[in-house]
């Protein structure tokens, strides 16, 4: 046996991996590529529910995330749908809040306008009543001091005569 080269037998796990790979190629279904197959540009095949590793990862004896990619993608899609619903709810709440804010601002402007009008009317009323009150106070003060002729009756009563002019002779008026 001196000149012979001995061939080593493949390890049983290697033989098992090769057989599994062949089985997957023959009977497996193509799925979304795992990370390894995606990087290498290979198609990815798995045998349904029986294997969690694709044919290429089984042959290379490495961990396969093929089923993980699909579950990660599903989780990602669910998270995105959830965020889209939350975003839609937040937009509706924002629209409602903006409408309420616009309504409040409109009411505030209206109340300010009405308040300004009422204030102006009140000031005008105060000025008018103040003038009348001032005149009556001055007149009553003057009359209390004995100034009866201080009142200008023509300005108050106008040019309306209350009495007919009387002649100088009182007997003629009486009819004697």
C-alpha cells in the first residue's frame, strides 16, 4: 500500500447536506431570496414547511434567513399599516383642532368687534349725559346762589312767546 493514495470519505453531514439540497431543488418551491442568495443573485428554493433553509444555504451549510425575511417583511408591512392608520387618525384630529381653532378665533374677533361697538356707544352716551348733567348742575348751582336771570330762556324755549303783548293801559284789557 505504499504507492496508493487513499480517498477520504465525505463526512456524513456533508452527504446529508448534498442530499437535502438535491431534494429541495427537485421538489422545492421558489421563495423570496434569503440575504445570502440575494447578495449572490441566486434564486432561493425551500421545501415548504419541512425546511427552514434554502437549497443554496443547505448546500453551503450556513444559516438561512429565508423564512425570516418573509416574517420580517410581514412585520414591516403590519407596522407600516399601523403607522398609516395612526397618521390618518392624527390628521383627522389635527383637522378637527384646526377647525375648532378657526371657530374660536372667529368668535373672538366677533366679540371684540361687538365689545368695541358697545364701548363706543357707552362713551357717546356718557359724553351726552355728562354734558346734560354738567348743564343742570351749573344751573341749579347758579339758582341756589340767587342768580335767577342767569338762565337764557330764549336758548332753552326758543322764540315761542308765552304771553300776548300787553298794552300799557290795563283797563282796556279788562274791557272797562
